[in-house]
C-alpha cells in the first residue's frame, strides 16, 4: 500500500498539468482611454463597459491569452452630442457593431515589457495590431497596461467628409485592466 501511495504522490508531483497551470485573472476594474486630434485640439475620451478573459503567466507566454470586449455605448468624451455622433453609422455604428473586440494571437517579452499581437475588431473589420504592455503583480493583484496608436480609417471609423475632415486619422489608445488571481 505504501508503494502505491508513493507512486501516486510522485506521479501527481511530476504531472505536467500541475507544472503548466496558468494563472486566470479576474478583472476588478478596467478602462480604455483614447485621444484624437480634432481641429487642432486633442479630444480625450473613455469607454467603461469592458469585459476581459485573462489567462496570463509571465513564464508561460506561449499558453497565455488576453481577450477583451468593450461596449461602444459607454463612450464618454464629455460632450453628449459628440458621444451620440460617435455612436452613429459614420463612426462606430453601435447599432450594428455594439462592441470592439481584442484577442491576442501571440505574446512575447522584450526587455522589461511585453508585446502582444492582437486581432482588433472594430465595425466588423479585423486587423492585426501589435500592442506593447506592462504587467505588474503584487500578491494576488495585478495591473495590465498597454498603449498604442491605430488608424481609425483602417476600421472604417469616420470618413473625410463633414466634421471627420478635421479629425486626425491616428487615435492614441491606452488600456488599463486591474485584476486578481
């Protein structure tokens, strides 16, 4: 009997399932902020309706994955009329495309920072975007933070008519997710 217990104990301790366990993080708070030049001034905004699925261990990047979705209808630029305009079909078309989705395809480490290749889907258009990000862990709490620039026109957001004529094509985006394990 002692041999059986010893063999089972050794098998469990050496099991790849236990060795390769990933950390699943539960989102506790998240924001996406953005800035775009419009008529020479920077227009800031945020999205608050964010949900994530975070499976991430710094030493197991090949099997880690980061996914997120945000609700277009939570956009806030501090101007109710502008927010309403951004939800219409010329910009985000929230009625047909209520979410923006981001999903990692690969993650790597470069120096003190991580870099993820992500599929970003806006208005039904999916593009590969490289997003550098940091990961800071304190005990069971962690913060993921990434900043990047995208071209809004790559995703069909806005056009070169009317008010959009004065808006920069480049949009600076910062994603911050706080989570616990």
